[in-house]
């Protein structure tokens, strides 16, 4: 979304592809569905699709759907396999290949897709109300 990428994690059936489809419908571009190749480029995490599944995303109950896909950087991680228990959670982080990334815990809610879009556009307000950017 806007040149920023989201890595969506979670067990089978957690809603990863459904969330991806919603983000694509709002203007996002698919990097990969189901599997992704991750590499480090300088201080950034870079994602590409395996050739065999590039441009394909599963729509449960419909089948595989072809869409535009492109490699891209990862700027936010969403883990649908871990439930957020706090109404106003602390800032969470994770890392892949020693690249620190902001982390949002799932599961999928009615507002999760919209929230991801807003986070990628402008960051998140800190407890002291300063804007914290979601950037590399």
C-alpha cells in the first residue's frame, strides 16, 4: 500500500488471504500468497514470490485468482495467529533477518484492514500523542 509492504502471518484458516484480498481491493498490490521469499537489502526486508505462485491468491470458496504481483519491501508485520488482548496495546516489534519491524497482533476484525491502511499511511500515535512513523 503506497509503496509499503505488509507481511501477514498466521496458521491455516486464520484469514491471511482474506485480509490480503481486502488490502488488494483497497489498492494494495500482492507480493505473494501462501509462501514468500525474504531477503535483506541493506537495512530493509525484501519479499518476493516463488515463481510457481507469483500473481496468484486463494479466495476461499472461489479458488485461485490471478492478480498483479510485484516484489517489495516489508514495513509492517501482522500476526493473525496471536490475539491482541489489550484495548490500547503497547508498541510491539519483531524482526526478520535482523531487520526490526513493527508488529500488530490479530485476529481479523472488521476494522483490521482499515487500520493497516492507516498505519502504513501515517504511523501510530504514541501514548504521549507523538506520531510514530511506520517506516524502515
